[in-house]
C-alpha cells in the first residue's frame, strides 16, 4: 500500500509540473504574437508549404479560435465568424503561386473568388495563359497549378488506386479473353512440372502418386532467382539441403541433356581511354591508357563455384556444384513455392471454364489495313517494303476515343505492330511538363535555396560515360545547348532522374497526369488495367519496377555521326508505352556549324585508320546526315524512332555480327567483340547502315517521327532505337499484355543464356509468376460472374415469354 500511494503522489507532482509548463509556454507564445502584430490588429496563419494532402490547395486557410480571441480580446463570441471570414479574405491577398504579397498587380479568379496570382508568376510559370484566362479560371480551378504544394499533392494518385480497388469486375469478355490467351502458356508450365515430377519419382524409386514434394521456405514478397542463370523462380525448383543454392527447372533439363546453356561464364568488356583528344580524331601514339569497363554491358562478377565437371547423374539427380574436398553438399532436392499441385489444379479449373465460355477470335484483316488509300485517316506510312501489307502503322487520335478503336488496337497489337496515338496530352488538365517545373517540385527550390546546387548523374553521348553536373546547369543546357572544348555540341541525357519510386512519391501530380493521359487503359492502367498482367499480382508480392520513368535529354535535328542523342538498339522484356511530354529547340551558332564540319572530316580520317579495311569504300561507311526524312513540319517533331519487326530479328543480328567492327561505343573506341547484337545495346544504325541493311538482307524498320503529345506503343520483342531531334522530355511505362506473353517467355529464356555479369542477364519481370496469378484472378472472377450470367439469361427468357 505504501508503495502505491508513493507512486500516485509522484504522478500528481508530474501532472502539476506539466500543467505549469504548458501555461508558461502558452504565455510566451501569446507575448511573441502580440509583439509581432501589435500594429496589425489581426494575425494571418500562413501556410506557405501547403498541405501535401490538400486537393490542389483548395482548402480554406487554417484559422484557429485562439487567434481570434487573442487578437480581439474585447470582441463578443457571436462576432468570431465575421473575423474568421475577414482573416480568410486577407489570407487570399497573397499570391497562391509564390505566397508573397505586394509583388505588383494580382489577378483574382472569378470562379473560386478566393485565389490570386501575381503578374510575375503568371509570366514565369504560366506563359500559355493570359491574365484574362486567370481571371476566368485560375490554374487551381483548371487542375494544372504548378506551385510546390499542388505538385506534391497525392490526392489524384490515391483516388486512382482506390478506384482500382473498389471498381466492379471487368466485363466477362475480357476475363474470357485472358483465359483463352493464357491457357496455352499455363499448359506449358504444367507440362514442365509434370516432367520434373516423373524424374523425381524415378530418383526416389516410387510412383508419382506417392510423390510428396517439400515446400520451400520462401515468402510471397521475396524474389527468388536461379543461382546459375539468374532467371526468376516462381514455383518448382531444386535446392541444396545444406546450403542456399537454388536451380531452376530449365537448368536442370539442360544439365541432364549434357548442354548447360544458361548462366554463361562472366565476360569482360574493356574500353581503353586515350584522352579527350581521341574523341575528335587525334592520333595517340605510345600513350599509356586507362582501362574502363562498361557498366551497361557487363558488371564484374566472381562466381563462388565452378561449372567445370558439373553434370547430372544417370538417374537424373543433380549434385550441388558447391561440393569440394572440404565439404560435401550432397544432391539438390525438388521443392515447390506455391504447393505441389497448385499449377495442376489451376489448369483443371481453367480447362473447365474454357469449355463453358466461347469467345470469337479477331479476324485476319482489319478495316484500316485493307484500305489502300495512303491518306486514310488513322494510318501513318513508316516503311517501304515491297509486297508487304504492314508499311502503315495504326495512328488513332486520343481525343474522344471510340469503342472500335480498342478492337483496332488489339488487332494490330496481336500482330506485333507498333501503334502511335496522337494528342494524348490534349485530354489532360494541362499540367506543365517543363523540366524546370519538375525540378522545382522535386528539389524543393521554393523551400531551400541550395537545391540548385544538387548534383545529378548524366550520360555524355560522345563517349557514353557517366558525368556529374549541377541540376540547374543541365536544364540550362536543355534550353540553350552546351558545347565542348572544340565547340562540338555536347549532348547529355539524365540517368535515372528521378527514379520511378520518386516520380510517384515526390512528383505525384505529374505521375497522375501521365497515367491519366494514357490511351487504352485496359492495357496501360498500372492500378486497374484489366488486360495488364502486372496488375494481377497480389498486394503482398514484390512487384517489378515498370515505371513510370522520365527520359530527359538534349537533341539536334542534324545527325552528327558521333555524339548523337541516341538510345541505342535494344529490346525490352515487356511491352512499353512512351509519351513525348515536352520539347525545346536549340539553335546552333555559325561557329558551331563550322566546328561540326571541320571535326567531321577528322572523324572520317580516324575511321579510315581504325574501322575500315583497304578494300572498303570509306565514304559508304562514314556516317552521313539524315537525308531520307523531312523535318519540316509544325515544329512539334521531337524524336526519330526505328522499330524492327520480330520476324526480321535473325537477319538483323546477322548483319550486326558481320559489320560490328564499323561501330564505336565507350570512349569512342571500336567494338572488339559482340556477345548479343541487340541485348549488348552497343549499336545505333545510321541512315547509311539502314540502307546497307536493306540492300544486303532486304529488311528495314518502321521509321517515323514522334511528335509532341504522341504516345508510342512498342510490343515486346521488337528491337528499336531512338534519336532525339530536339531536347526532349519523355515519360515511359512498361506493361504486360496477354497477346505478348509468349514473346516475354521467349525473351526471358534468351536473357538467361547471357553471361551472368551481362547487364540484361537478370530476369526482373517474372512473367511466369504474372501468368500464374493472372490465371488465378481470371478463374475467380469468372466463377463469381457465372451466377450473374445465369440470372441475366433467366430474366431474358422471362421477358421473351412475357412479350410473346
């Protein structure tokens, strides 16, 4: 009892001390406020930073009751609301953009009757709007205010995610379409597991019915890779009982066949740096060089175990390759992540539903493909192949899309053709994609004056090396251009800025603006696209990084031949959509044009010495200026695209292997070896090389210019390259469509055969896991929709009988 009484007294002493402390702090605060506003009579509760959860800063200013009482101690309580309204009116005398009062003329919006914008902010941040436009409807009312608080508002992103969670199930035909499209791939996965079950039963000397497979101790939010080929493991695999070594089923099959293709030995790509003079054709004689490894092609990796002498036993069992004289790890046992019969049971349910639901297939021809009129609306000529029906690309308008546009898109998409959608940003709120606006929000320029000194990583397109540059210096060059020490245009492109997670977290308004601009949301919606397999992954699963991502780079219309603003030839593992959101044209001065002409001659002489043998024509190998495209237009041209057909990939690879010595890469050094002509990402085909490719192998890409506000859809498996004709700000996002799942399977198996330190060796998409969970989601929705279908059918019968 004595101890409890003592404890209670101690608590009472603490409470009394806390009350006195709060009273003292309150008194100090009131005295400070009185000193600050003794000549003003009222206090404005400023909120310069804005509320990040504020919907375009449309909330009323924060006016506290204590402020009213403190400023007007003799005022009656029934007048407090009037003072609050006076405080609100006074608060909105400040410019909403800069939160400063007294910068000159201000324009008040007559729509909301509250917000004002000063003339300097209108000129600097809204050059496309006039004062009369602001008076009619301010940027907040228009939904495109680019003040820091509004740019950091994540209301729209949250609404998109919530809408995707609470929306009703999609139309039954979409689920049936997914079922029929994914069913063949699920059968392949099941067949692969059945073969491994038979092998395991043979190893244990039991029947398949008696086989019990141990479950692996992995969680859904854990990503598992094969330790040999780096491909992802979604279910069946073999694992060592004494160590953490895991092996995928494909590697197991190759080991038993005596030819292990996956996980080739590490390779080294060394490019010697001969000084900056070498970049522009200077001869370097007996100079000590520095070796630089290309991080884009291969990364240094040391394998902890050796594949030499590793093979399967006669009964199909596979020993752990980490076995040595000091330790014996034994054999690899078969394990399952999802459960022994998960895939088989899923396949049985899918087969049963496939027999019930029938869906008509797309026709062999599309109405736009049969139209031979070159001026047919919605088509754009992109190639001149003889005896070919795919020289024109489907190019609809995003404004007021029709239901038939989705069918057109699906037909061309099923055939592996790119699609160009114009005017996608015309249907959005009009938020500025000016890089300085994005930088202002991301770097908190309004709050910290030192943000302009932040360093970012950029790629110099002359030597393809990474450089550090101040963010404000980069964006100054974006609009005004930069040159090197010889007046040669210096082309830079930002590397991973901002990263995809930062784009949603710190630029949520731009992220929401981009997602809202995307057409064919059945495929492209990252939160609720019913035909986007990436959406079907459960919440607890670790999801791949599919974007959105920004690609900001300088560019010039003229093809320089060396140091161009290019994304080299590559092939994405998934489908992608790329939107050109902003362009800026940079004019070259006369001295720069003279320097380009003189340095091109030096580059030609260097190519004669290093790239071309005596029996070849130097002028044909020399990179020439773009001459087969007309750049004259409305000024909205931004990027030049070359996209190759899937069926032309073998010939394209053959051409690159034959002519790889005519190309340069890191430090402008000639290529000495090729691992994979496309996945190495070391080639850019100039106009001359594209001409030779068609002359020697009879193939050519789809070539077109992406204009401002256009979205380019690139199917998985189509190699492509891009050259910026102006300074460009592009935003891209990946997705996985059911039509191209087979191509994603093929590419993932192709990537696993690359050396383990290759930049593309790791399977980051996990398309097989996506397919399994997408099929599980489809089966659940079709079973849920079956009673509704039956009820609708009964109602239809009753209606027919009643009317009859």
